[in-house]
């Protein structure tokens, strides 16, 4: 019997996986849900509940074995199957992501790039295959690409999302500074760097009700 | 009497501000809280409550005037005061952000850049002033810089955050793929592009309990 898991729990479990990778690097062997909570900014009971969605693992009373919990999450979250990804928009931001070692990880591999500027496709230096944007749906289908990163200007983002969805994409990370709509069955994450800076600007520009700790939910006076 | 506002409401109000800017561009004159909720993925009563934190504005029964609500948010969120920002790490991601028109907006102006590689500082082509990383605290203080973007490798991120905090920074947007700790009074937003792709990979790699709509909280079977 499969247990349904809400998306916010899935997000927290992915963060937990990253934390466990770091803890393994720090040679930590065993960790309590309290400590995991402290390092992720979540209550310990939320940590235990999230982990329980993935089935039986260890005994949270005696703490979790770091490596075992990490491997458990890796397998249950389906991260062992590397997914093919593409990037749309090979301007400065898209190219930077393509070549950034900060972005590389085990969950996906970027196999294709798209741009509407044919001159750019001819001159770009990259090991991945590049295609004009009007071929998005065909290429995504043919190469069985599951994930996409959108790094085009705001005005082009929705059209690109539509083409990706048309090719059967499963998940989209949208870096354009505008949200995009996707059909049912396609997952979308919007990251708006300018919007995040606007939030910081508002947070740091208003009077504080109490000193925040740079952690979730400081209270702010307007 | 000032009303305290929780940070999540502040975040939603910033998103609402961005939506209102787009609506103004679409020549929309009046909008209901229901429509604002539909376009932001929030219940209408949350929209009304968030707006009420900012004091009296219009009558939500007859809907809001788009331009008036936008100007109200702009002023109450303190966005009319452009804040000075810096970027630490002038590698591909940092340089891309520096020159990206997707990032530019009214809330901040990037006035300085830092990198630990002195050769890079001598060869980079940019209109902003650049400095070696060991001068971060001094320059932030001297130039009255309030916001910072961290675009360095994970291993350097905490050290950079400490230096920024030492210079009196108010808010940090951390793009390094590891969270950083900041002292009380400094706001932090962590954007982990690789982590977001991992979440998408997990979401798209597992069986769905019901069809998600690419909107908040699809339920997922593991």
C-alpha cells in the first residue's frame, strides 16, 4: 500500500537529503530528529512525520543512522534514476547554469540546450547538443527529456513552457521573472531572483517588531 | 500604531506587488481578491488579510483599484527607497546575474562586486566597482550597502556571509548550494537551483496520487 505524501513534505525531504549528504561528509554517524530539526529550521516532530511517509527506517528514539537514512531517502525519492534535463535560453544566465559546478548533481543530467537565436547556436561552446527553440517539443519527446530549466526573458517564458509541455516534459524550473502556467501532470518551480531581492529589500527596509534570526518567520513592522 | 506582519505575509505581498505590476501592464483597472487569489494560488481571504496588514485601502467588496493598490504596496513595503546591493563571486553565475536584465528592478541597485581572484578583478568588464573579497566588511560599511548576493562555491559561502554581516549588511540572497547562518537582524534567503531541480526530479519521478496542476501542494505517491 502506497502512502500519499504532500508536496511540502517532499520538498522538506529533499532538503533533508542534502543535509544528510553534508553530515556524511562531516563523518557524523548518528543524528536525532531534534538535531535534524535544528539544522533545517523544522520542528522535530515534522522531521519524524516526513520520514515516516517513506516507510519504516531505524528508531527515531535512538536517533537515525546518517548513511542509512540518506540512502533510504535517495532510493525512496527516486533520485537513483538520473533524469535527462534541458535548458531553454542560452543567454548569460542559461550559459552560466549550464557550466556551473554549483548546479551539477546526481538527480539530473543536462543533455540539450535551446535558443531562438540561430547565430548563438552556431557560436556557443558547449558539450551538449543545441537546437533552435521551435524544435523544443520534438527534441524533448525524441530524447526522452523529463526536466527543463527556463532561462529566457519574461515575455517568452509562457510560450516556452507550452512547447515543453507539448513535448511531454514532467518538471520545469522557471527562472524567468514571471510565473508560467502548465497543464495538469507537469510540475513547476518558479525561482525569481529579482523577486527574492525585492522581498529582502522589503524585509530589510522596514522596522522590525522583534529581532529576527535570519530563520523562518521573523515578524516585521510596517 | 504599527501592526506587526509575519514574514510569510510580507513575501506574499511582494509577489502580489509583482502581479499588480503585470496587471497594470495589461491595462486592468479593477480586480477582486478572488481573482488576485486565483493568479497567486492563495485563498481570497488570505489576500484580503495580507493587504489589511498595510492599513486601509479601497473596498475589497467592490474589488481593488489595480494602480492604487500597487502604489500602496510600493510605498508601504519601502520599495520606493532604492537599496544598494553588492554581489560576491564574479564567476559565471555571478557575472550573469550582474548583467542580466531579468534581475534588474526598482528595489535595489548593484554598486559593487567582490571576488577572491585578483586576476579576475583586473580583467572583468563591468561598470560597477570591484574589490578583493577580504575587503568585503570595509567596503559594505563605507558604501552603505544593504543587500548582498552570494554566488560563490558552497565551501566559501559561510565565510562570505560572516564578512558581509561584519560589515553591517541587512539582507543576503544566497545562491551557493548550501545554507548559511547569519546573526540576528540579518535577513537571509537561500536559493538552491540544484536543490530545486532535485525536488522536481523527485516529484516527476514518483507516481502521482492524483493529477497535480502544477500549483501548490500536489499529492504524490512514494
